[in-house]
C-alpha cells in the first residue's frame, strides 16, 4: 500500500493509525487533511514520521494545528530517515502571536 487517504474523517486521535502505518513499509503518501488533529494529533503524526522510513508526501492541511504541533512536526522531519518531498500544512492556526 503506497497511499493512505483519510481526508475529512473527523479524526482527532491518530495514535492507533500512526502505529498501524509504521508497519506499512511501502507507504509513500499520507493524507490526513481536513480533520481535527490539533497539536495532540500533530505530535502523534510526528512520532509516525520519525518511525517511517518510506513516506515522501504528507498532507496535514486544515487540521487546527498550532505552533506547538508544528514544532513537533519540524523536529520529526529533522530526525526522520525518510526523504520527505512535500508536506502541506496550509490552513492551520499557525501564528507568531
């Protein structure tokens, strides 16, 4: 399975999904857009990014992710083994205020 599309499923807690996706050794595209992940969900996705070595594209748009969640994602991107080609974080609540 190269693509997992969970767009608009109303997800908030993705810990179970993150654990399951770690077993997919060929996952390249993950779409979690238009959910309600928030910072907690972003932290769970960050852990998945660290643990997955094949993912290339991630869509996290429209997830109510704030600065704390974005920081978790950024640190995960630094630590991960995968070569991330694209990550979409548009339409979240990331501000510098």
